[in-house]
């Protein structure tokens, strides 16, 4: 038990050149494999990669725009969204592989880190691959280039010292609420954008018959065996009369919503999709939604 500390929460990004072990660390922390969409569906902006929740704190791991090279054109969509609030991270983890020499990739990232406003931890990964005596000179080398807030050697695959890293991260987090439910370990901005596109079609086609409070929740997005991204989404209304309007005669309205939404989503993701829509009546949805929206809750 902690004394009477306030709950802490914040955002952390992991940067480092390919193969240093970033995904391995995330999977270790989150405790399960995180399903990742195709590269095509990755955004240039803040993408949530994993969420670590304890009774005392919640750490949201996100991608840092500007450090990785931009990959996609979804960008504009995000500017006005809640994601802009995620831009400033509380801590940056700079991960290196101690079993390899510092290279141009490391140097490129370190140049950017010099101007970062957030504290930077040096995470020396793969310590299982070297003799302990080799560690100190490596640390000194990196430290001569950037002023790190913390230096933490780990083995992401063994899990060695990962608890120290998490404890140290917690020390750097501000007081704050739990942003996401306990059982949520990941999220993608794509979920939000896709839900907004579907909602737009609902409003377009039903005109004023269905109120703006209609919500769309993307329940899953997964690539199927045929290579299509399979999207399951629920359209949520508060009354069954509204459900009838959205489904339409013989299901025609829902079909039209689906056709239009699919067209836009395919353009947006640059990918073939299969869209499965259903309509759900949920009375208290609006209250729940407004309280969660403030924290960027998506799913
Ligand atoms: P990323 O590109 O930075 O996300 O790196 P990955 O997490 O994909 O890891 C690249 C490779 O390094 C994989 O084969 C991992 O199994 C391996 N790896 C990651 N962490 C460790 C570690 O602590 N020790 C060792 N020996 N291998 C590791
Ligand atoms: Mg990776
Ligand atoms: K990665």
C-alpha cells in the first residue's frame, strides 16, 4: 500500500532505432501481445501503443510524432481531435541495444532528444547479452551526449529490471485520473476516425430524424484471411424508434450508411475493408459517453 498519495497518470513514449526491443518491452509491460494494424493504417500522430494500469497509476504508452518519420496521411483528421492533448508526453524512453555499437540511428534520435521538453530516460536493453563490466563505458558514452533524467539497464525479453523502470516512471508522472478502464491495454486513433465517418453518414442520411447524440463505437478492426480489414461497429441510439429509422425498410437505410461509410474508410485507410454494422439501443449511453470523452476514451 502506498501512503496517501494521489493517483498518478501520464503519457510515455518509447523511441529507439529498429530492433532495439521496443515492442518486446511494451508486450512485457502490458502482459500480452498487442494486435497491431497494418503499417498502412498507422498515423503520423499520437498512437496509443499500450496501457499499463495499477491501483496507484496509469501509464499510457504512445508513439511520438516527429521522432519517427511520418508514415501516413491521416494527420489532418487528428488535429482538432482529442488526440492533440496527447502531444506532450511526461517521459520519453530512449531505448538502445547494449550489444550493438551506437549508430547513426541512435545519433539521429539523440539530436532530437536534446530539444525535447520532457525528461528522457536512457533504457539500456539486452543486458543479458553482455558482461556486466561492459555496461559502465556504454552508459558513459551515451551520457556524454544527452542529459538523461534516469539511466536504466534492462532485459525486455527476460523482464529483468522492468519493474524498476515502471517504478521510476511512476515517480515522474503527475497526479491525474485513470484515463482508460482497467482491462484496456491498447487503442488506435483509427477506431475513432472510423467511428466518426460512420456517424457522419448516419446523420447525413437520416437527416433530423435521428439526433446528434447518436454514437458509433468501433468494436474491432482486424485483418482477415482475405487481406481485408474487417471492421465491426455498433451504432448506438437511445430509443428503439431511432433504431427503426436507422435500419430502414428491409434494412435499406443501414445498407446505404454502410456503402457510403465503407467508401470513405477505404480512401482514408488506403485499404480494402469489410464493414459490419449493427444498431443497438442503450439508454444511458449519452451520460457515460460524455464523461469518458474528456479523456479520449474510444472503445
Ligand atoms: P523493436 O523493433 O524495437 O520493436 O524491437 P523488437 O521488440 O521487435 O525486438 C527485436 C529483437 O530483439 C527480437 O528478436 C527480440 O526478441 C529481441 N530482444 C528484445 N529484447 C531483448 C532482450 O532484452 N534480450 C535479448 N537477448 N533479445 C531481445
Ligand atoms: Mg517493434
Ligand atoms: K515499433
